[in-house]
C-alpha cells in the first residue's frame, strides 16, 4: 500500500506561481511513474504531466508546457509540481498519482495508468 499526500495549494493572482508537493509513504514495487492530474469544477479530471521514475524524463499536456515543471524531491520518494505564469483556467483541484505494483500496461497520460491517488489540493487563480 502507498499513501500519497499533496500540499501547497492555495490562491494566487494570474501570473503568479505555486509549488505543489506530493509525499509518498508505504511500500510497493515502484513507482514506475508519478503524475499530476487536475479537475476543475464541473469538468472531468485531466492529465497535467508526469515523471518517469527510472529516466527522470517528463511529459506534459500542451496547455501547461513551458509553465509547469515536475521534479523529484531529494529523498526520491515524491514529486513537486512547480507552476509558473498561472492563468485563471489553471484553477482546479490538483491530484498526485503514482504507478506502483505488479507490472502491467500503463498509459502515463491516462487515469488508468496509476494505482494510487492523493486526496487533492485546491488551486485558485484569480484574474
């Protein structure tokens, strides 16, 4: 079992920055990758970006490329999401997710590619 806990959400004006943290605890094989998703009010949860654990490479959805950066923490047990140049359309609850456990086909950009989820942290960007 793995427990993921996000922190760092809050309110910021457009153009500002926030850094979200995701702390992982527990024991399981992996992670293979860790990602961030977000869900705005009345919308479906969407992929933001992810980090492949072995390579450290990252992938992002087009709307956040160049503004958001995912990195590992120094203990290599969790990840950060650095969000710069925030826009009102970035307002959402942000969820950390991790792919752990028995090897299986996992799509890094899809919710089904993850086995554990945090409870979410809200981000509000005002214009």
